[in-house]
C-alpha cells in the first residue's frame, strides 16, 4: 500500500466526521436529485487507474450533495436509525480489519464478539436465552432466515426433509398472516417457495392488530403443517399483535409462530412500552433490525430462533475446506444464508456497550414521546386529522380530508427540508406517515417538526383557498 492509500483513508474519515458534525446542526437538509448526481458521475469506463486520495476526494465532492440526511435529527421518512457514531466507528474497524465472518478460524475475534453480542441482544429483548441469533443484513433477510427454520421444522414434524428433498412432493404448509403485515414477509415466503399469494389472511382491527378469534378460526381450518406470522410494530400505526392471546393458540395447534419485529420488538427493551409486546417471548422465532432502534450502521439485522437446531439445519454450510467449530465455539455461518460476509457483530457489540440497557430504554421512550408530542401539536391545527393516537413511534396525519391536499402538504414539507417525512396509503386514503427512530431526535426537534408540518399545511390550504 502507498502513502496515497492511507491518505485516502484519512480523507474519508475526516470527511465523514465533518459531515456528521454539520448535519447534526443543520437548519435545513436539502438534497440534490438523482438526475443531478447521475450527471455528476456519468462517464466512460476509466481505461487506467487513478490516485487513491484524488479518487476519494472526487467521490466526496460529487456524492455529498445527494446524501439524504437520514442521520440527522429530523428524518422521519422511514424507520431509520441514526447510524450512531460509536457504531459507525466499530463498522469502520470491521471494514479496515477485513474480516470474513464465515468461521471461527478465519475470524476468531469476529466470531467471539458475535457470540457475546447475541447473548446481550437476547437479554435486552427479553427473549429465551437458548435461542440462536443470525447476524444478517436486515429484517428482510431475518424474516427469510426465520421462515426457513420454520419451514424446516414443521416439515420435519410431518416426516419430510426439505433440506435434502426440496419442496417437490412435500406436505403443503399453510401460512397464516395478518391483513396488515409488512411486504418483506411476503418476500420471504416467495423466496422459500411458500407463495406470497397462498397465505390465509387474518382480519385485523383499526390499528392493524390480528383479531384472536379470527386467528383461532383460521388455525382450526388449516390442516397439516402451519406457520403463523405475527408482527411487532405495524409499519404505519406501530401497533403489535396480541401475542399473549395468539401464542397459546398457536402452541396448542402445533403451529410455528414467527414475529416480524423489525422495530416494534424493541418495545421489549423499554419498561414503559413493554406491555405493548406482552407475550412476544412465547413465539418460536423473531426478526428485528439493528439499524433501526439499536442505531447501528446499515447492514445489520437479527434472525432469532428458539429452536437452534432448526435454525442450523436450515442455514448451515459445510465443505471440506471449511474448518468446523469446536463444541465450545459458536459457528457464525450456521445461522445466516451467506458464507462470505462482513463482521456485523462488532457494531452490534459497540452499540449495546455504548447505550446499555438503560440507554436503549431511554432512547425508545424518547422516540415514542417525540411522536406523541408532534401528533399533539399538529392535531390542534384546524384541518389536520391525527389518524390514531401514537402508541409507539409512528404517527399519521391527513390534511383537509383530501388525498390531493395531503400529498401536496407532504411535498411542501419535503421541499422546505426542515424535516423529511413521507406518505403512505392507509385504509384506502393517503396520509403523511411519520416514524421517529433516531437517537439524535429530541423534543426540541419535535417542536421544529410540528411547526414545519403546520406551516406547510397552512401554505397549501391558503393556496387552495385562492384557486
């Protein structure tokens, strides 16, 4: 490596630090368009190489205008954490160390840190200590991994070896899922050959929670192997399914109960919100994200399975050139679909070590409090309707009881760039959808955000009045 290589690393680190300092204090956070950035980068394939330091300088100059301020304190577009500096620093080291977290021999430190972080995670979320944890890219893959374990186990009970014999001729698996489930769960079903369209949809209440009576009736009508999919944290309302009621029903029927808990599962780590997920520990598997409420950088999710053997059966990779783990060692490749992957455990360990149990609880509670504060302030403005009072970190608003006015207000808020908030369709109507999930967000940001929403609505309302 040359001096220029190390200069490039130093330049990248300093630029990252400078960016994060600036974005934390920025009054507005506009971003260039895709077309602008494409024009800045569009060029023929280089025929020769270049100087590393100059290349990184060029990347910083051209890309920075189009970096969305998702690590800033007023980004609410999706459930996105702040990529906390401690986690980022640990992730930088993971990249610099260049560890392939495939096995214990290849990466002893990465493997050991994952083992410790896994136990901390289970303790933090109040889940069974015997459960296994796969460190994956995010909740999408976590759902896939957990459902693969579920498929393996329910078919094993029916006398079928899906890992060896595949799905051809296998007993049909019945999948029960709530009417307001997240799209990524259906992706997992598609990847596993279970079919996104072959599910039995369970009726839900106004907040998206499964109705226990409807769940029980559907379960009784489903012969053979059954996988039931519940959720902690509906993506628009933040509501969780009634686990304390549906889990015993699933257990009595021999069904595997999986929970998509991308962000809502973190209510377990907050004593003031844990009642919202009461009974979730009774499930068989759980998917959640680190890059949401744990504030790790992106590429961090957790596939958690009560039956570690089912987890390993579905995921383990073996080859003669791969040294097996000793009996006392946790084999990291037994719980994820990848062999080559980054050492995700370092950032997870660092963030749990940074926040601790108390810090995670405080952060979750603060995010929920901010969501409620914004909803209260915005809901007092004539013409703005709050769609359900926030019980977790999600809030929805409708403007003028009109899709066009709602969409126009969302566009105006985004253009003003004081806060970034998106929209969604809920119960057939467009709403502004706000997600509070950043450790950087404060109650002061709540007031700035509420003022920005109200100001945007007033501008749209006045414009409509003049038409």
